[in-house]
């Protein structure tokens, strides 16, 4: 996330020229990155349709859970979760559930005794937990979201800041593909790639501003200004979001899955389902975004 500097009115958004600043919502989540061209007044209306829009400060750098996973002895084994050394974890303070999660990395563990993570931090703040603080950790194993509650045992500074955690009493695993869709508000550019009836058709150079309303690994609910796309039509979705405190740019191919548009707002802004076609790399990157938004 980033700092929101001031609230904007629709007249503050330039039409037909690159945005001089990024647009974010009231919580600092990215809507449209700087440089995106908003083509017309209808697109501006769509951007403001679901809440406040703020100008972002310039960056210096830019469901139902599965049963607990336990060993035969009744104690969970971290090695059985599929989390590997180097995995990015999202850390949430149990005592401050309204604060956003912060990223860290799993740097080691002693089975049955302790877990070692880097000090959780993003571009805006650093978490400095104290001994006995309770932390909720969440990570993606490649197939499932793994969640566990651990207490802080110790902290250290050499060779880099790190935190020692107790082994959790329980570990929960949830297949991400069967997880409930995550509600989001992310601006995107959507481009037609063809009508779905033939091959070799080039993507349309003209883009349309859209808003992602929910998302999962299978697809998204997309809201756009103007007429909806036809069922089966091939699309390219381009959007940006803050993941682990850094801006990530996504370009995802898909097709319109809905046979009829879903009305999610006033007339003129139809919503329709898009089914994704993801590579392994795109699946991993999108999983990290979904994990961050699970509790929103």
C-alpha cells in the first residue's frame, strides 16, 4: 500500500492523457497506476462508482477451512504443509486485527520446536513484536493457503533482523481454487483479443477502463463502462496492485464466461464474468495477491 495524499473529484482526473499520479482508494490500495490513460468521462464515473478516490504520494521506490493438519502424534509438522524455505508469508498481529498484514519470509524451522522468519516489514512500516505476542501467519504452498497461529519466542538482529516463533498448535490448509472469491476494487484495462471463433486474431490496441469487483484463481467479476463483451470473447486484462508492499503488474488472458451480463450498479456499467487462463508463474503471483485480500 501507499500513502493517499488528498481526495479527488471526478474533474481532477485528466481525460485522454496519462495520469500524472496513481489513483488509490481510501485505504491506500491501488486503483490505477500513474501513466494509465482514462479515455472518457464514463470511465471516470466508473472509477468513482464504488467509493472514494485519492491521489497517491510518489513512491521513493516503488471460506471454509480444511481440517487441521496434524502428525500421527497429534502435533503439526511444518514440513507437511508444503511451505518451503524462502516462501513469502503474510503476518497479522492477533492483538491488532484491523491493521493490514505485513510480508516476511520463512528462513528456517526446527521441526517440533521453532520457526524462523525475517522481520515483517513493508515500504511503510516495520513490525517489532515482543516476546509472547501472538502472530497469525499465512502462506501459499503452491496448492493451498496455509494458516497458523504462533507466539513470539525471541527476536534477533544478526546477520539481519529476524523473529523466532513457537511451533503452532494447529495448522490449517485451504485449497485456494475452492476458496471463496475475494472482494476487491482494482482498476484495469481490458482489451478484446478476438471473438472466440478463430485463431490468429490480434489483440485490439484500444483499451477500455474496467473495475475488478471480485477475483480468484479461476477468474474475476469485471465491471466496465459501455456495452459488455460477448460470451466466449477472448480478453486481455491488465492491472496493478500492491503485493507484499510492492507494486505488481499483471497481464492476464481470459474469456468472457457469462452468457448474460450481471447488473452490479447503475445502468451503463454492466458486470460480467471472465475465466482466466493462467501460467504457473501467473498462478503463483496472483495467489499472493489473493492471500493478502482474504480478510478484506
